C-alpha cells in the first residue's frame, strides 16, 4: 500500500484550506490578497492630467469584490511572507563578512530560502547529545530550528566560508567538526585565543557520545517535521499529543544515532498562539478542532512546509524516513523538491498503543522532558479521532477510544 493510498477522503473529511471551500470571498484584510495579474487599476482612479473620459474602464476592469470565485485563491496560511514572491530579491552586499546582519544570506548564496546562522552542541540528561541549528530565512522573521543527531549530517550554508572571518569566528558560529575542547587558560581564566590559525586548534576529533557518528550516512536517516506547540510541549496540555510526538522522535533518533527534527515556528497549525487559545474556548463549547478553526475564519490547517524543504536540502538530505501520520505532510515535502520520502514511520499515540496491546489498565501517564512524555484522556481521544476522520491521518482507532 502506497504512503497516500489509505488517505482517501472519508465521510466528514475537511481539506486543509476548508475555509476557502466555504466562503471563497473571505478576506481578513483586502491587501493581504494580491489581485490576479489580469487586474489593473481603472483609468478613472489613476493619477493623470488627461481630460479624456474613461467611463468604459469600470466595466472592463472590475473591482475585487466583483471577481468570480474561479479567479480567487486564498493562500494557506493567509499571512503573506515578509518578502513578496513577485519582488526580486536584493543582490548580496559586496561587503558581506562573518558579521553578516540577521536576515541577510551568507556571501555567495543565490536567493536562498533558509540558511543556518549558528550551531551548538546540546547535551541531554541520558548522556547523549545533538546539535541545534538555527535558521534564518527570506520568508518570515522567525528563527526555525533543526535538531541534528550524528556528525555526518552537515549544514552546507553553515560550512561556507564568509569573507574576512577568522577561524575563531567560524568556531563561534559552529562551523567546525568534532567537538570543541577547553582552551581557557587554567591560571587566569582568559581565553587563549592568540596563535590559533586553524579550527583544529579548538577542536578534538570524534566523540564517545552514542548519538554521534564519525562516518558518512550509510542508511536513509529518520526525519521529523514538527510544528511548534507551546501548550503541548511546555504547558503539559492533554488536548494534543504534540509533546509526546516530539519526545518520541528524539528517542528514536538517539537510538539510531542519526536523524533530524525540523522544528517549524508555526504554532497552532499556523494560526498563532492567541488564535489557538480562542479555538480552545470554542472546543470547550463542543466544537471539534476543525470547526473551531473555521469559526475563527482560519483554514483547518494553515501550515506550510517550504521552510522544511529548504532546511532538509541545506542538510544534504534528499531521502528521508519521515516520522508522521499525516499524508498531507508527505505530499507537501515532496512537492516541487528533490526530497523523497522513502518510508513513512508511524507515530502511534502511546495511550492508543497501550489499548491495542491490552495494557490500558497498567498505563502510566508521564510528563518527561526530552523523552518518555506520555499523554492520555478523553480530550486527547477526541482530538486524535478528528485527525483521523476529518484530516486523513493514518492512525488505527482502538475500540475503547471510539
């Protein structure tokens, strides 16, 4: 069975931009929706010193409120990017250096979508570690991230040499191999920076960490494209399993010693935290997660994955085993890119897995950090069933939860 074969529309299925099917004329702000290319301002509204009559202009060039539904397309998400796609990107500064200001691509890049500005080692409580990568981009002002497990996966944009940068500058932004070693002078505590002409002067090769690899990738790595969820990851919410999914992805990548979690800053399926809390209030009134979004004039799912594509490509990953239950995510990642999802790795909710295995009575809820976070409850069951029945997610619903 193909990755998307079982994701055919079911009764009650709502497409990710369902609001467009309900009301194609919906606009939050008129200027958020560019007009079709065929539309031009009527001559009668243009500044001109001509005294000719243009009475025919309004009939030939209709205003946006008279456009037909077929000529309208509501973008998902609704918020336009900081940089308009129709506006040519400015040429890189001729004076780019290691101190390149934020939102400016590194020297030598040609219209990059995202680029890595910093990388650092993050040790975890069980003794393993990963490298956290911070990405700036040309689409929004958010810092997206990548949790990279293993030494073999490298950022191409981070490793590029910037003009006029020193080896210490490269070390500061994380453009090194191996592990950094302590170079602080034991006597006075000052950094011993003089006389170091190579990154090798600051590093030691390899690592004994179980999550580190010193050889090239020999198999297709795991990947998880995860969208920010403050309530589920930090707030211990039982309305969703987002925190559980993030911890499980990290646990699996530690076990394999390789993998990438692409962490996208698109809270609440792209609508933001404040709107998400409004949706929670509507859910308490009895609406499900899809209808709550629609009642707030949002799409059922306003997330996009262009940034994830750019980050995976920057990390040199053209093939991944994707941890997901969402066929739409697979379709979006592969769309117009060189990335191929060779395997979908299911993420079965721990509470439902326990029911299927007959362990529901001995099931223990945990609030772990980094791993072993487990959630269950009636609100979670309702949330998960809506994802299966109305958003095509590929999870078997256990009998006790139906």
